[in-house]
């Protein structure tokens, strides 16, 4: 019975350790990530407005936010999207932030 408790505790700790703050990124560093990358392009011309939207995660336990293209476009009053970029930011496994940048008219 004692071994069963040890094995269960081992798997529980392992599961908790893997559910840390993560973020979608084209490249990811183990300790630190701060990467901005292209996401999408349309045939619309002009990009005088920029809207942003973001979502954050703390320890992979709490995650919140609306990092949708729709939210970023609405924030800047964009009706014709020219292109979209994304930025991923992470500090080890403690904090992660994902930001979407929408450019357009």
C-alpha cells in the first residue's frame, strides 16, 4: 500500500509540473520567450489602424482573455483587415501572454 501511495504521488506531481504556463509560439525558449511573427495576410490595402487583443496564463492554472482577431479589430474600429501578427511572451513556466495585432482600415 505504501508503494501505491508513492507511485500515485509521483504521477500527481508529474501531472502538476506539466500544466505550467505555456503559449503558442513559432519558437519557444525554455526560460524566456518573446517572439513576434506573422499570422495572416489578406488582399485588402492599407493599414493605418492597429488593434490588439491578448490572453494570459499564470502557472497554467489560470488562463483568461480574448486574443481573437475579432476582438483586436473591434478594439481599433477596423472593418477591413490588411494583416495580422501574433506575439508570444513567456517567463519560464510562471507567466505567459499571447497577443494578436490586427492592421487595417
